[in-house]
């Protein structure tokens, strides 16, 4: 039976979200088909493991029984036990890491150098998809409609006068709505830029699209590509902040959508196109805005989407007839 490392935690702002997603993977892991080695990246960057239970995730109490390091050898997998200096027996990995460190290509590059196959997009694709400005540039060049934007670099002079409001300010390389602001005047814009620069040196100023958000899940292996029907996560604020995504109980997820079939078909078609255009692997959640007059704007792609039982990606796959355990099995079988 082959062993999959479940890697979660990390040093960035989405550490806690990562633990929530990893708990669902842990609880639904297909143990009849694969062995699991849970690897927790502490907030100070140490790679550890131990005898974890579901309560370990709930309480964020992860005993440090083993600690790991890497060697780069193209002929063998390069994860090693720090204490014994022996190679760790794993066949592949699943990254349940959200945010810039885990989703932005760094860990993907590390695993590629260590010759460890993993579920998800490779280094270059992950880095591009994590950077909203690069995503804009590539997708708009291929005719995908997105919100108008400016990219501002930290320390760069930028004229904040004569803007049309409202606007949305967001770090280019963040997730879970960290650092994002909705602004209605120049004073708020200046404050929002300062706030966003706390998270990233690259910041987007986008036109505000008054719309609901549609999401599509994509699962691609060597054998198949499944693009789900869209779902809608209802929003009650001008922008979806962290509380609305992860704390609020008011949000609803709708699968019976009040839009024309031609628009829904376009969202599905664009999702597959964007996934392939950005050279993604295995999984992504792709988000769109749809206005009252059914104009469609691509918003962003998440190469490691939320994976809790109530997260959109597993829910959309389940609507396609793919259970949580089956979804994991298909991904694992594709890499080992």
C-alpha cells in the first residue's frame, strides 16, 4: 500500500485555514487504499509529524515526534528524518496549504527538487495563479473578461486622484480575503493601499463589480477532466471578507441558479479553458462575477481551494457524483 504525505500548516496568514482543510482530508482519507503520513508545518517553519487524531486538528495540538529535512536527488525521494538521518518512505504528497507560502509555488518547487510527486499544480502554474496581476495579464490577453485594474508596487508613486469609485484594493498574492478593502473615496483608497501593503509588495486596485459570485470546480487527471456545474455563494457585503467566508452562518450556497443556460454553459467552458491556459493540474476552484444583466467576469483561480466538508470544491464535486473519498483517491492514483 502506497503512502501519501498530507502536508498542512505553514508560516503565513492562512495557517489556520490550512489546518481546517487538512482536518477534512484527514477524516475522509481513503485508508483502505493508501497509508497516510501527516506532516505539520509549524508557524515557525519546522516540518514535523506524530500520532495525530482529528482532535489534534480541532485543538491545533500536534505532538512533535519526528522532524524532517530535504535532500535533492533526482533518483530518489528526498524527505529525511532529522533524528535518524534515514529516508522517509513516502510515494507522494497532498498539499493542504493555503496562502502565498503554500499555494504560491515555493513548496511545490521544494517537492519538485526533492523528487516527490504531489497533487496540484506545479511551481510555475502555482506562482502565476497566486499572483492576481499575472493572472489578469495572461487571461485578458486570451480574451477572458476581467475587472479593469491597476497594479501598484510598494514604494512606487501612484496618483490616487481622479479615480472612479467604488474600487476594490487587494494584495496581488494573498488569499482568504486577507488585506482586501472596499473603498468609496480617495482617503479610503490611500488607507486601503497602506493596509494591503502590509500583506504584499504588489497590490491591485480593481473596479468594483456589483454582482454575485459563481464558482466552478475542476478535477483533472491523466484519465479525465471534470468541470462541475457552477454554484453561487450568496454575498451580503460589498466584498466577501474573511468573516463572511469562514465565520458567518448567513451565507448560502445555491446550485439551482437563476441565470440563462447559455451563461451557465459559458462559465463552464471558460473554466476549462482557464484551467488549461494556466497549465493547472488536478484541482482548482475558479470564481466568476455575474451581474444582474448576466455579464460574466472571471475573478480568480484557486489552485488549492478550501477543502472542508462545507467548502465549495468538495460540494461541487459531490454534485457531480464524486464523493470526498473518491475525489482523493482519483488524485492520489494519478501521482503514484
